[in-house]
C-alpha cells in the first residue's frame, strides 16, 4: 500500500510545472477588480457581441467576425476571431494556429497555449469568478457582493480598504430546502430570517427553523430542528470573524461520497440513500481566518453537543416505495465536548470541473470530554433476543485529509489524482459517527455500497427500549440498526485520465474544398454540428482498518471507463480484487 501511495504522490507532484507554465502564458491575477467586473459585464451585454454558452469550440477552418463573449466553458480556439473574446467563468485553450485580433480576457479561469497562437491585443486572466445573475432580457447583472468596489482611505501611514456599500445592511427571509432528501428526514425545509449589519465589520445573524417532512406534512414539534448562528467580523478587512451556533440538526456521518443533489435524487427516485445519519444538538463557538484575496482559510471551533441515534423513516419514493429502507447504524450517544481545527487551500482553475490546481482540505478533532456510549440493544440469535455487548468511548482524536491534484496534459486531456485518508490518530476505537466506510459509486464503484466497513453491517440489532418484550421484535426493519458504521481508519486513492472524442457532421461542404467563404451563413447552423464527448478511464484503491476485535478490510481495487456529456457521466466499473461483476452507474458531475 505504501508503494501505491508513493507512486501517486510523485505523479501528482509531476503536474506542478504544467500549472506554472499555464499561468506564465498570460498576465494572471487572483483577484478580480470591480472595474474589470463592470467592464466585462458591459461587454457581454453589448448588443453587437456574439454570444456562446457552455462548452465552445471554434474549429481551425472557422472565422468569426466581431467581438465574442462566452459564458461558461471550457473554450477551445483553433480558428480565427476578428475581434476581442471575453470568457466568463471558464478556461480557454488556444491550439496551434489560432488567431485573435482584439485581445483575450478570461474571468474565473485560466489560459493555455498562448505560445502557439497569435493574440493581437492584451491577454489577461483573473482567477476570481464573476458573480452574476440573468435578468428577463438574458442580460447579466452583477450581484451586490461583486458590485462592491474597494475604497482606499488614508489613515496616517496606513491604507485600508472598505466596501463602498458597507453603509447599507441587508435582511431577508429565507425559505429553502436543507440537506438532500434522505430516509431519516424526508425533505428538510429550512426557513427563517437572515440579517447583516452595515460597516466594514458587519454582524451576521441567521435564525433558521428546520421542518422535516419524512412522515408527511402534519405539524409536530418533534419534527422540527433549528440552526441559529451569529458571526462578527473583526479588523475591518473581512478576513477574521468570530461567532457561535445553537443547533439541533440531523447530519450525515459522511457526505463526501456523492453530492447532495445526487444523493437526494437517488433517494427520491430509486429508494437508495447513500448516506447514514445521526442527530446532534448543542452549541459551538468558532473563529475563522479567511483573507479576501487568499485561497486559504482556517477555522478553530469548540463544540458542546448531545448525539443520538436515529431510525430509518418511511419517506415517499417514486419507485420501490413499498420496500423497506436500509437500517441506520447505532452511534455513540451522550454528551461530547470537542475542539476542531479545519483548514482549506484551493487554487483550482474552477470549482465545478477544474482543469488544473490543488485542493487540500482537512480537519482534526479532539474529544475533550467524551461521554459517548452505544445505547442498550439486543440481537436475535435463533429468534431469541440476546443482549448486545455495547461499549463506551472516552477521549479520542480523529482526523481526515483530502488532497486532490488536477493536471491538464493537453488541451483535450487531463490527469487527476485524489488521496483521502483519515481516522483515529494514535490508535483506539472511534464512536460510529466518526468512523468511515468505503464501497459504492462515490468511492470504490466496483464494490457494493459500504462493503468495506470492517464488519459494521454483519448483523442487525434492536434498541432495548424499542423491544420491551420478545414478541415486539416483529416491528420490522424500521426500528432495526447496524451495530456500527465503518472502520476506525481508512485510505482511498483515486486516479483518472480524461480524453476527448471530437465529432463533426457537415452536410454542406466537400471535405476536399478548403474554401470556407460561406462559414457564416445562417444555414450552417442547421447543416453543420460540432460536438465533443469526454471519455474517462479510472482506477481506485482503498482499504480500512478496525480497532480491537473488529476485522481489517483487505486492499480493494477497481478499474473503470466512462463517457461524459458536459457534467453528465455514464460509467462502468469492475473489481480487480475479490468477487463482483460490472457495475453500471450515472454521475451528475465529476467523480472528484
């Protein structure tokens, strides 16, 4: 295993010169000045600008007369643009022979290939994304946060920046869904006021109620949760803030396998919830350092909470609605006081589908006063209830680190790596709500969901309070639990190579004819179609370790292929170790 990780890290480090070369091609800046944001918006809204949206490719034989604005991306230019091009929130790839007469501006992305192209004007890229919304006329309008321009005020020898609009506060009433649709809450509805005061050091307050729709729309106080938070900015630069929360929420034990959207749709449509959940109620105090123009943030937090196990409910699903839900795991219940430190560094070209850059994030939590224990439970042995040997959890230290590296190998290919590892630091057992499980479409898609769980799901138990007599065992799986969630330590490594198939259908031209004088005829939009599909080859490896008498999981590896249409992907994976067949699955975004 150590050899696999060493090879992975060396391969990831090999991508550093690619990103450095890409930024060296153009004038690259991390922050987006407000005046540039306004200028780019005006350029896009100009009636004479030619608009494109999403993945855009200008072939070598194409000539575009006029200024061009692209919303999204990525953008590949091989032909000629007789004007200026502005790309908003997307990357640009210039192929050999590409020509741009009026200059190139990229906002929220990066540029590659300038050495092989001709750009008549200035080429500049800004890493910060443009924050905008579309109005009814399809124009784009800057959001209030993007419109705020820094105003420099001289105070003796010091110069400080303030937002022009900081003299105005704001407030609204939010009604939205909470986390994704799941088998414990159904669809959580979140509603309540949000307030932010004026000034360079604003106070932000949110008082949100959470209504859980799992058992229908009947009003019941037991179905209500809440999340009240307040945070105060300090120092006048909006880089440092302190705050606290008062909360009663239901959270997933792990949420990194799939996105909220993917998990919610899977639960609602197909009766398949990829997450397990528990309840936490209490308060927290935190301090966050996040410089405005930095890509790094740090948060220190103290938590005092009560944790509880929750049974699976019976929310509606479109298909297989009559089937029983997978049981929930028992968690360590009781009072937990802990201190956590979280950090994040993100210099990726974009967050939704990055082409280059690093993402490094992690958390370390130290349980200061852990009074957690598994609740009294019984297991069934030949139909008779047998007391389940629970356990208590004292102080523990838990940590997780997620390292991702994205590399652009060529304009149409990428090589990406991810190393995710964590668990108990210094040995010992973790309470189930801090354990980890592998298997399934979000981690090792060649294996069944949570199949690498160190024996956590090898049996079913029932809470003693739910079974006062033996004949009550017939309540069914709605009150059934697994005795644990997963392993006490784990490691997962993922690698993928993404290439591109280019397709062109053209019913107008003779391929032997180089004359493209009619390239701009409106009929070409009907009789000519350029498109591309991404293909993906991936390899994943992972394993888990249990503590005490719990078994370790052997190294598991799978291999797979997929086809991407924009962000929609269809994949197939097969295991390389152990047993299993081909798993076909769909993802609504990149795998990581």
